[in-house]
C-alpha cells in the first residue's frame, strides 16, 4: 500500500520535527521550512524530501503529488509576533492565504492547520469552539484571520483546524520559550523556579506528542468536511502558579518565587469536551507530571542554544544582517 504523501510546512520546527520523528516510517513526508531555527540532524534521514523555502514563496510545484498538507509554518508565539506586526501579517496571514489558494488548485484531500487557544485571550468562563474570540496579540489575531480564511475559502478537500493549548514537552528542535519547558529547565539549571508574574494567569497545556497523535488520528480516521477543534484536556487547565508548584514538588526544589501582576492580560480556561466527542477512543499519553518527568530525562543531555528561545534567534539574525527587516535572508 502506498504511503500517504504529506507536505509539512514548518517541518524543522518544535512540533514539526516531533511529528517527523514519530511518523517518518508511516508517511512519505516532505518538510518545507525557511530554516530560521536550524535543521535537526536526526531529521536528515527521515524526510522523503526537504524544501528550504519561506512560506511566502511557496509555489504550486511544492504541492505536486501531495495528498495532505499540515501547515505549521508561521511565526510561532506572541513575543515574535510583536517584533513587527506587519511581518506577522505578511508571514502568518498572507503566507497562509497564498498556501490555501494554491491548495485550491491542487489535488490534495486534506488540510490540517495549527491554530491556538490564544485566540480566546482572556476569559473567566470556560471557552468552547463557539465562544466569542478575544485575541490580544498579533500572533493570536493572525490565527483568527487564518481560521476565517481557511473555513471560507478552501475548496474540494477536508479542513481540520486545531486550536492547540500551550504546548510543552521535549523536541529535537527544542523551545525554552514555553512556560513548562522554561520553568523545568530553570529548576535544574539554576536550582530555582522563578516566575516573573504573580502566577495567576491560566493556561491550558498539551504535550507535543499528543498534538502529533491527534494529527495522525485526523489523517487516518476523521472524514468530516470541516472540523474546528480545541486540542487539550479538561484536567490540564492550570495557573502558572500551579505549574510552578508541580515542578517544585517533582524536582524537590523549594527555591520558588513569584513576581507581581504584570501587563500581560492573557488568561484563559478552555473546554475540550468537543474533542472527546469528535475523537472517540483517543486517550492522552501525557499529563503535567509525566511531561515534567520526560523533560527532566532529556534535559540531562540538553545544551541550550540561542535558537531554543525563538525571539533571541530572530533578533540575532537581524542584528547580524543575516535577515533583513522583512525577515528575508540577505
């Protein structure tokens, strides 16, 4: 039986590299990535094909013989999105529009998009897929625009939009600019857990392995024409303080401190009941405690690199004139 042929945009990234690591034997994967943050060595023998290209430059030729597109190729968090809002618009929104327009001219059967629970911004009640959106950052606003365009403009293929909770877990192209990853790393590197805020903001979290497993589930079993799904678990809505306390308990590091309430207004609780209904039989592998243990095992051999904090890498590339002010390679 022929393997499904997948174009994975952002394939070198935090989640993309994990998907390839887990499923390179099952699918024929073409990884398209601009390569801002490096190409993990472990991936080089596991992709069918690699395309080093900015999503803004994608062409119909890149979709030749592709069955499924998984789209992850965007500036991937709130701080990066704030560097220059017009660049976020250009890469995240215009790049995605261009990709959808090309998909409409191709023969793909399925399009899977990585959105974010950050579209909810701030709430006091649990947000479900029908709740009013309240994006507070350029990154979240770009996700809202892309969801609308994808749902309204896609043509003859299935569409799956995943509003992922805040990701955590170890990756071949690791990130330390995510709350659980950062606090665990700080605990073992500095023997302290230092939370800059007062710890009150709430974030739903989800392990990257479970995100990848849900993507596979949707590839293999779901046939709905259009699906919009919060991705996470109802038992994994945590305050930052809760996360820090769990890390302290597991690592036996009591040097735990909190700052003051800061200007970041993001705090949202999310209802994931629709996922349980839409993905019958799916069982999450990772809760917070198991995810912390996984990070601790991997951090023993992990060397922090500048690209581990994505905004630092982008600033480095611009300051050293490797990228211009439009985030194009010079």
